[in-house]
């Protein structure tokens, strides 16, 4: 193979990779950006419980170990780590009244946030439904 042929093949593969990555980022952005617009970030209270690198998913978009969480009496504060930020997630503060817990397990929970299904750690989502039992 000549040098030009190899160069063209590498350029074609890079172009395909860029298109695929662009499609993935666009899909992720379409799922989480409306949530960030609906629930703008506010500063967590001084006594908020904080944990870093938690796993959340919004519908079919998973941000595994890419979300920093702060929980106070009024809000569930979600702050993306750099990878999640790069994929389109923005800071958001969700009021507890907007979260409807569907299923609670020992370590994880499934909730709805409007039309979006949210999966996350039970330690923080359990505050939205303290009367529900764990499965």
C-alpha cells in the first residue's frame, strides 16, 4: 500500500469516529439539557450532605460515577464531573416535590422527574419518599 492510501484510510476512520462521537454527545445533550433548564442550579445549604462520583442515569443515558451530589432539606443538587459535563450535563438543583420515587431498593432507586426516568443512589433519592420501604 502506498502512503497516500494509508493516509486516506486513517483520515476516513477518524472522520467516522468523529461523526459517531458527535451523535453520542448530541443524544446525551437532548436528554439532560431540558432538565437543567427546568431545574436551574442553586447553591446547596451549608449543612448539605455531599458525595462525589455517584452514578445516575436519565432515561437511557447513563452517567456512571460522573455526578457529584449534594442533598439538603429543599433540593437534590447534581453537579457533573468533567466527563459528564463534556457529554452535555449541566448543574441542576431538583426540588424534592418534583421527584416521584417509583421503586426503592437497598442501594439504588428509580424515580420519575417529569417524563424522564431517573436511576440513582437510594441514599439520596430516598429523601423524596421517606415513607416507602426498601425492596
